[in-house]
């Protein structure tokens, strides 16, 4: 079924499902959803439209019909639906009908009562406080060694304070770091892709980051980007400091989650932490559940 492209203001509760999907498609583009997310959501909604014998109006789609559709996916469609796909398709329905309700196109959200059983994924690995102390002690020693090297300490400190992703770290330009207020330096995370503009943010750095940065700049003399090397080079740096600190493994992802758990434990407001990590509200649902488990006391 083709997706109709109708202006949002023309949608009502009597609009067809395909027309509403067209409006939702435009909404996702305006909001900067990634191409992969848009493709996945539209594919799920195409499966949903094929479930119906005709093109129903939104008023015909209630909670019971959505529950029947989810049962159909799991037991009657004839095509295997693994837990991850099942969970994503329920997310699609929740986001789609949640948007319709928020816009006032339908009076209430029929997907809200659906029970979201997420596919179970392993908890991410993090460093505990003792391990963080050993790691930082090691990088400080490297910075003050006979042949000083500030890069490991700069990298580890940056990741522990900001929780940025590897790609974001590699993209940092020198003018993305503002040290005009040495006691309150900041890092700007920027994206050249217009569709990723919603992930741009301003992150606080500690005052002790400034002297580390100065030493690093004097040693490496980068011209444009903070790290003028490959991502693999920085992975080697992390591997080396892990070995020197007697730690089994360190990666960008481990340090990102370690930063998030530390912020969670000091009760950083949920939405502020979500924005700091550059996560959408949808992705945050699963991430916040993992953070809660990682930060909770042992049983």
C-alpha cells in the first residue's frame, strides 16, 4: 500500500491509516529521525497495513485490534518474529499512535495499554570506582613520565566526563572546546549531517581538564581536529593503559557507560542525562533500565 502524503492539518480521526502513515513519515523527517529509524518504522507500519483487509480509518483502530495484531505477529503470520523484532514493532506502534494522540488527531492513544516486553540484552560492562582510580593513576603517571604523554589521560578524562561516542570523539574540532572560562570549560558536540542536528549539545568539562589539554596540545600540536589519528590508534591507547593498569578491558563504550552510571548515581536529572548522552526518548527507555540495574546495590 502506497503512503499518502497529506498535510498534517488535514488528518482527523476519520483519516485512513495510510494517510496517517504519510503524515508520520513527514513528521519523522522534520524531527531528524535517522534514515535507519525511518526505514524500520515504515517497514513495520507496512506490515501493519497489510494486516487489514482494507485501509481502515483511525477511529476503527483500538487497543483490542492492536493486541490482536501483536498476537498475529507472534503466532499467526507464518513468518518467524524474533523477540527483538517483536519489541521494535511494538515500539513503532507506540511511537506512531503516541504521535497521533499528541497532535490531537485521535482523542486517546490506543497503543498506551500495550505491555512492552523488550528483548533481553546483556548489561553493558562498566568500570567500578576502584578501577577508575587505577586507570586515572596510570594515565597521570604517563603524563608525568620521563617521556611525557598526555594523550592517554586526556582521552580517558574526556570520555569519563562526557560519555561521548567514539565517532563524536573523533569528530571534535579544536574550536569545539571553549576554554575562555578556564574554571568552566565546555565541549560542543556538532554534526555536519543536518539530520543529526538534534544530537548536538554543549557538555561541561572540569577545570582540571584545561591543563591536561594544554600539555596535550604542546606535545601533539594538532592543527584542526583534537585527535588527528584513526579511531583504531585511540583504541590501541586504551588497550595499552588497560594493560598497564591491570584491567581486563577498556573501550569507548565501557567508558561511556561508566560515565552514565556515575552521573546516574549522583542523581543527575533523567532528561538532562539523556540529553548529555545524545539519546532519543525511545532509546532512553531501554538505556535508563540498564542504568538502574547497573547502579543498584547487589542482591
